[in-house]
C-alpha cells in the first residue's frame, strides 16, 4: 500500500505544513544549541539538507533491495544508522577533494549531522509511509529545507532577543523554548491544508 | 535453528561492505599523486608526494621556513606568498594575517595541503638554512635567570652565518608536553667558530622552551637546530655603531664585537655599546667586555644599572638605558662620520630606543634590529 | 550541561599545546562556563570590577615596560618585569590575536606574585575569564584583591 501523494506537493508540505522540526520536533538538540549564531545555523541547515537528501535516497535503495527482500525489517533501525554514518564519512572525503570551498562551509557540521535525529526520523517516515523513490527524494529535500528554514528563523529571532531584556530566569534555553513554541504554533496554522501520509 | 543469526550477519555484512567502500574511496580520493612545488618562478622546483602540508613537505626536501610551533597553526610564523591558486584562506590562517597579506595571498605554510602543483615565493636566504644535529657541550649559569649554552655541531659539522643572525632551537616533547616546538635565539658565538653555536637563554615565566633549557637540558644531550635566519648584521660603512641591549639581547652583539676583533673588520667604525640591567645580579660579561675595550680601542662599553642595590657598589652609569643613551648621544658620541643604531630587545625597548635615537639625529632607516614580533 | 559547538571549540583550544604549551586551564577539570561563573561570583563578592582590574593590569604593564625588559619598581610597591617573545597568541574565542609576552608583578606589600600577558588582560576584560586553577597565568580573584 504505497502512498499516492504527488511528490511536488510532498516537497512543499514537508517544508511548511509538516515541518520536520516544528511539527515533529526532530533534531531539536542541535536546533537549540547552534541557533545562537546565524552563520553556523546557515551552515548546519545547508549540511542537513544535503546529507538528508543523499542518505534518504541511499536508505531507500538499501530498504527496497536489501532489507525487505531478506525480511530483516526488524533490524532496519541499526541498518539505517550504519548507512547514515557511512554516507557522512564518504561525503566528507569526496567534498574535501572535489570542492574545498564547500568543504569549508560545511566543514565541522558534517560529522555532527550523523547524530542528528531529523535524519533518522525522515528515513523512518519514508519507511513507514512507504514512499517510492521519487517521493523519498522530494520528501527528504523538503524536510531538509524545512529544517534549514526553521533554524534560520530561530537564529534571527534569537539575535533580536539578545538585544532585549529577558527576565533573568528565562535567559538562554528558557526563552528559546518559548520562542520555539510560538514558532510551532505559527506553523500549525498551515496544517490541515495538506495531509501528509 | 540458526535463523536468528541471519539478520545480524547481514547487518554486519552490510557494515563491512560500507567500511570497505570507505577504505577504497579513501585510497582513491586521498591519493594526490606527485605534486610539483615551484619556488621563485623556476629558481628551484621539487617534485614531492601530495597530501601532506607544505611546511612539512618542504622541510623534508631541505627547505626550512621558520616556524615556532612546528606546524600546528598556532604561531603564524611560517608565512609564504603563494602565486598559484590554492583555494580561499582557511579560518585557521586568518587570525595571523593582515588585510594586506590576505590580498597578496600570503598563507601559512603549515595549513596548506598539497593537492596540486603549487608556485610560491620565498626569501632567497632561506635556501642556505639547514637543520643541524648537535650535542650540548656546556651549559653555564650567567645570571640568576640567564644561561649560556654551547651546542657542538655534529651533522652538518659547520655553520656559515653572519654575526647577528639567529637559529631556531627544536624543543622536543618533555614533561607533560606532547608536541615539539621551535624557538628562535640569536647566536652569541663568532661566525669564525663554525663548529659550535652558543646561545644566551633567559628564563621566561611559563615559557616552554626556556623552562626546558633551564631545568631539563643537560650536557651531552642531543639537540636539533635550524638556521641561520635573520637580517640583523653589521653594515659595512664608516658610520659609528650605537648598540643597545638588555638581558639576553647581549647575544648578537657579543657575536658581532668578537667577530670584529678577530677579523679587524670595518677598521674605521667606532662602536658604542649600551647595556642596561636593573641591579648587579642582572649584569653579566662585565669583565670580558671591559677587556675587549682594551683590545679594541674603538669599542666603548657603557653598562648601566637602573635600580642598583647598596651591595652592588656600582660606580658606573645609573638610570634607564634610554636616558643614559640620550645623555651619551648629546654629550659624548661624535657624529662626524654619521651614526647607525643597532637594537636587540622587546618591541617596547626598540620603540623607546628608536624615539631617543631619531630625536638625536640618527636616521630611522639607519636603525637596525631583528623584528621580534 | 551540554556544550554548544562554540563552547566545546573554546574549551578544546584552551587545552595544553593548542594556544599555549601549558594551556589556559591548568589542572582545572571544571567546564569553562563553571570556572567563569565561580570567578564572576568571587569578583562581585570582593567588590571588584573586571574593567577596573584590567585597566590596572594595563597600567602596571605600561609602567613596567619602561624597564625595557629589566625589572622596575612601580608605584613604590610593585616590582614589575615584562618579557616579550616572538609571535602572537590568538584568543580562544577567535576574536583577535595578542602580542606574546609575560608580565610578572610582585607586590612587595602582600608578597604575592601574578604573571599575566596581553592575552590574559583581554580574556579578563572581554570574556571575564581568569583561566583555570593551576594555570601559571591564572589571575585568581583573591590574589588580585590582595595585590590591587
């Protein structure tokens, strides 16, 4: 029973209506810690989008041609984690050789992404919702861009908060959590427009 | 029966497969093959294996760019101008480069990974720089915080240098330090004594190299030196030399004066040497330099104490060396043949002396010192 | 407490062999944020202000530089010697480099000694960081209070 949703709609839906960060709260650890700084947020967002697209595509191939035929779906978690880790390693090497400029901007963020739950989360959604290959790529790219958008928004808001008086007890993580709550509520306004299944 | 092994085995196989892909890719992607290094547009060129950093690769070829940290990107000394494209400046380089250096594509040699052919510019004198294996033949305590160490050169057995130049002392890992560092010290030995190098090393609080010399180095130890470096040397003119130093700044001048004595060089040059210390326990080589005055009548030694203690029984000049210098420039030193300034010390000392010298008619272009920072 | 990427990088650069051979943390095992918190509290307890202390240290440095590398008595109370080395030290927060030097201030009244550098003054003034316990360049709040 494959999902029949149009890949293009899926792409936009995963950016706005079902933003992986603000509706599923995946990848929040790095979201909160890195969003202190706009430049790092930009780099990390780009790296997440990049890695998410590639690992999701490769995971789909592994899932369809190895895991399902061999009937070892109960091990898919571990397999996905291994795939993510290996792909990040390989990407790091290739980017270092092929494009030093891109390597510099992604640089330290690439290894960090191995443990970003948004990556594994998106891959698991892909498995549960039984997307086909095209849908997977569109969904993964969309989710990555959605994550990127969300962290940039938060970084921008936090830069403004820095300049305003915040009650002492709420400084830092406290006000950030409240901000994320507001952002999530704003994004909920989009939900229901498209049902992503 | 063994069905339960089936899944884990496939998972392990998958992991092994991916690991294999990584290893194979690593061998292909990180193999840069042979790379050509071109220095000063064809003056020299080396073909080396790529993949390592420029500083270390050149050192292996016998070209030594000065470096204090040994290639960890923490001293900013190994600057070279790169003429070919090696990509944008790295964040690890930028803190050490001025805006002008960035536009000229000056890079830190230790941060450049050799991936393809490269063309660089190097000062020619660096080609005569060698790495010497040496043995410590003596360490003497000169004052409470200055030691005089003599290194006998084993391989190569001789060094050629100008009086006033410096060498880098390679400090091996010791105690809790895990990495080797290099520090620069002026040679106090005469260029005529080619088989050995003498250094004066003053203990700096918390200093890694000076602590090593003062507390760990023993006679008979094997040590590496790299050199000679530096632009500080006696100018071949008839103008009088006005030299100012304090502490271990004595080193290059000791070398210069004894070299002049030995070779009777620059016979028309008058030499004035101002040496400042706080009290008697910081003063050294007094007898040697007074004896030099009798051997070399055109040499005038002016030691000064800024805060002599009562047991020093000091009869010489007192006050800050800059004040003594000013007094002598105004009253004692003849300007008939012109004057040249020679300084060795901290940037603060050099600034203060430069001010006094220019105020008393020594041209700024005629004031020489080894740029310290 | 989870570190941010920046805090982790800063802490890493403070270890021995990165910026200075001895590192800026000494044998202090606490996270940098905790060291800074504790020293800030000590500063307010002793009624000292980071900027004021940094100004004083700079005053002692400039007065000490008149000794041109030799020890010199300043304000009839401190014996100050300044030593300069080749090169620069970057701040672990990556906001600039500082000339490499060591200023030793011996207070003849209290008998206590502090050693600091241009980088130490910057760390104190801008980052309110006194360095870890056991670092030779630590500007301990209690010692500062006794000296200044």
